C-alpha cells in the first residue's frame, strides 16, 4: 500500500473507522509554530484523532 506516513499528532491513518480530522491542538490549525512548521501536524494544521466515546 502507498500510505502517507503518520504525523506525530496522528493517532491513526486517515479513513480509519472511529477517527476523524481535527485542528492541530499544538498550532491551532495554522500549521506554523514560532515561525516554523509545526512538528506535531507537519505543517498541515490537521491531525487525525479518535472520535466518539465509550
């Protein structure tokens, strides 16, 4: 498979059941932190997180 590597802030690959895209909590969705690319989302401003509860 040709999957994109996970960013440090991702908990699962995109499309994994029970997950969804959210704004990066580290940079607030800007993709930048202190004038540099955010290391947690790798500059995308988005992370994949678990959704729901249980």
